[in-house]
C-alpha cells in the first residue's frame, strides 16, 4: 500500500505544480473556453489542464518503474499502452482545446488512440460469464475494446460541464476501481493462496486518482483553469484501460462464497463506477435523436444543468454528483468484496436521504409560491 500512496502523491503533486504553468501557456496561445449560451462559467477560462494531468501521470509511472515492488509490472505492455495511447489522446485534446475540432474528427482521433492501445497489447482477452467461467475472446476482443474506450471517453466528456465536476467524479471512480483491484490482488478476500499485491489495473487506477486530485484545487469553483478535452478524454481512456486490464485478470475464486451474486456483481462494477457518466450519455443520445438532431450536438440538458435548474447552487450541484457517483460505485465494490447484501439496504437508505435533499429547492419554491 505504501508504494501506491507514493505514486498517488507524486501524480497529485506534479499535476498541482504543472497546472499553473499550463494556465499561463493556455492564455498565451489562446486556448480559452469562451462563454456560450450552454456554458455555466461567466468569463473566458483557460483550457489545457489535461496536459498538466498527463505530466503528473507520466511522473508517477516513472517513480513506480523505479520502485522494486512495482518494476515487475512494466515487463508487461499494459502500462506502456496507457502512456502512449494517453499521449496521443492528450495531443488530440490539445488541438481541440485550441482550434475546436468537429465531432467526427474527434471521434476518429479517439478511435486511433483506442486502436493504438490495442496494438500495444492492452485489450479484452477473456471475460468471465456466469456458469461458464473464463471465456476466451478471439478477434472480437479488438472491436469490443475499442467500443469500450469510445463509450467511456465520450461518457466522461459529457459530464465535464461544471467547475470541479469531472475531476472529482474521475477521482471517485478511479479510487473505487483501485479499491476493488487492490482487494482482489492482495488476497484480502481470498480463502486460499495469497495473491500478488501489485497489478497493472490497480496502478493505472491509483495514478489517475492522483492526477485528478492534484488538478481539483485549481478547477474547483470558481475554476481558474479547465482540463479541456485534453484532460476529459485522458480520464476516460485511463478508466477504460484500467477496466480492460482488470477483466483479463478476473478470478472469481477470490470472491466470497457467501455472496448472493458472486459473479454478476463484479461484472457490474465498471457500469457502477461509471454509472453517472453513462446515464448522462444515454439520456443525451435519446434526447437528441428524438428531437431529430445529431447525438453529438450540444445542449443544456445534462444532469448537472438540470440540478442547477432545480435551484441548487453550483457547488451544491457538484457535491450531489459526487455523492451519487460514490454511492453507486462503492456500494457495488463493498457487496462484491464482502458478499454482505446488507450494504444494499444501507445504500438504499442513504439514497432516500439523497433524494430528499435533492428535492429541497423545489419544496422551498413551492412553499414560497403558496405564501401570500
């Protein structure tokens, strides 16, 4: 655990130090987010925060490579694939942050980055299904991996609409993945042989969490810099890379036999961790196609926009999104690792409280409307 804490601190520290530098560079080169009708910020704000995050990620991987306990990971291709494909998608984001690429060009660039990750050896090789065990994926693993990357990248990108929202949600999702991967790899939930503690998906997740946490102080409301597409696409790619690396290492014998759904719950983990971005993506696609518009056409109907319309303030809306992301992700992680279905009852109770808090602005508005 000490090694993971070290690389998390390195990723956070380097990102935090590089972000003011990238802010000055963004202002100088004109990579600014101008104020539009669908935006929440009131003044032009620099982008390119993702470049600082990528710098923190590379620094953390370099430190991890020098640690004896983690050096073995780098004999395999997973981390190298993340570094190289992450660099490509960050470069694509830099171009978009400065010159505003169209949706089709960005999708093509994302596909190139995802394909490069596959070519470098990081792809879905096996998947464990209920009643069948590990199923070996042949050539179909390539398009499935690319599809997973594209869905995650665009789902994450869709929620990047409020100060500090994506950085916080990305950190929560990465920490949930880290907790699950670490528990599986450390043997804490095994009943037999102790397993190796250090693994590629665990390292990828903790490094991403560190970069998001290091960027958050500069990005929380009022934001002094945005991560831009150079950061949002990088977060999505690394989350999908951690999930991809994890699926090839799944061993359900590490899960408790008393779990009511010992196989189905871990399969739902990636969806639970990314539930908020995926729901927002799905709703946006349905909403826009029903209106006869392109799924990529922007609007002001995302989940965070609706929270603002309900009467929540900027910071309150962000904290609500944090709450739902953490509740869904860590509840599934806890049930998967402990087999205690009581966790669902606790999570449901917390969710009820969350719904009550969510409705308070409307209740106040209704009460005010009925008062003379």
